[in-house]
């Protein structure tokens, strides 16, 4: 393992003013997104859509540090035969790959899930590296509800995340470690804080047990935020303050960077929260975004599967990428959204 090189890539992934595009939606998820805009989810349409994003020169070269791909996408070529991975590399961004194989019900723990995909991961990582992937992603899903999460769910998911991270580093690939505490419930921000704290502490404990070099990874956590159904929605300031307090308490300074998931927040909410956190610095790690929906909802709608809308889709993507790029330096203002509108 060349830790210097892993650290260089991890640091580049969280460079100031840039963040990670999560374009790794599973076939089922992208079908839902395409259904919403009236586009059939064929392999060709999925490729055309992602090619549109990767050819958005302004967004990709100025505001995107890396792109998380789905297995189908990493092997695809653009319409002109160029591998999509090459389009990403040419823009100056780093190609990455989602390697988990989704979730399964966790035995003896009703309503809880465990992420699977460790079997044969070592061989898969070799092939992904040869194709150009320099980082990977594995997502653990922790739900908050009546009597959950259990310590069992937190432990098995943290253990799997750590084993995945060790396998990645052995394959000279930077692991994005993503323990996501979902915001779907009716819990308030303090309950989210408490659960996320338990999840992060257990995850870092397991990473140490598996001898993962913290300098060669990126953390992709949720923010401390109220559940969607909570009657008490926390303000932007409270989300920022509690999230930074949580991260300072749980994330070692050796980690080069933290790239948040948007987790179902609206485009502007995700941007505003990240921006406000940067006003609470200086911070021991790079702090940026790794958004899927919050970067893609607008370009998907603008594109709507039509070749004549590619420029409009790229423009919408560039705008969201720029807004989040500014937020990752604490330089975003809501008035910039109005100007664009």
C-alpha cells in the first residue's frame, strides 16, 4: 500500500471549492428518477444522461473533484466510443466506483438492514483499478425508529465498512466510508445527533481494528438534522452548529476530508447547511459535498431525455455544482440562486 498516493487522492477529492458527484444510482433508483421525468430507463438513456453530465466542461473542471460510478457506468463508452471513465479523467476529476451490493434484512433485528458485497470484493477492486477507478464507496444504512437502531445493526455495519475500507487500501483505492443515519423518521435533531455519534464512534473503532490508515480515506456522513416527519425542524444554523460539534467529537483529525451526503434534503437546504458549517472554522479536515439528488434533480428535469435539452441540462448541472463549490468555501449566498432563476 502506497499511503502517500492514497493521501494525495483523498486530499484531491476534498479540495477547496470542489466536491464529489454521486452518479452511482442503482438501476432501480435511476428508474424511479427517470419515471418522474417521463424517460424510459434503458441502458442507452442512462448512458446519454450521464455522458451529458460528464461533458459539462465548466462544472466538471471547476467544481467536481470526483465522480462515483455504478458498475454498469464504469464499463460504458460514450456515443463516440470514448470510455466514460476517460471523459471524467480528461475533465480533471477522479473516477470512483460504488462497490457495495445493496442491503439485506439483518437476522434477529426486525426493521434493520446490513450492507452486503464483501465476498469477491478483492478481485472486483483489481478490475475497477485497471479500468481507472481510484476511489470506492460503500454505504451502510442505519434507520432511527422505535427501539432502533440496535447495537447489533451499528456493530455489523461498522465492521463491514471497515473490512471494505481495508480491502480498498490493499488494492490502492481510497475508500469513501459512508455510514448513513437516515432522515426519514419523526425524530428531532438531538436524537439524530445521539445516534450518529454512536455510529461514527463504532465505525472509527472498527477502522482501527482493521488497520485502516485514516490518512487514506474520506468519510461520507449524514448531517445532524431533524427527521423529515419531525414536527420540530432545526434551523440552518442549528444543523451546522450541531453537525460540526458532532464531527469534532467523533472524527479524528488524521482523516483528510469529510464529504456530506444530501440524504433527501432539498437542493438549496443541502447547499445552505454546508455553507454555514464553513463559517464555524477553522476545521481540522476538508469539508465538502458528495451529493447525488442535490446535484442532479435540476439537470434531470431540464434534460428530460431530449437531445435538444442537453445544453439546458448541462447549464442546470453547472449552476448546482457552482453553488455547492461556493458553499464548500463558505462563499455561497441565497441571492445567487435568485439571480440564476
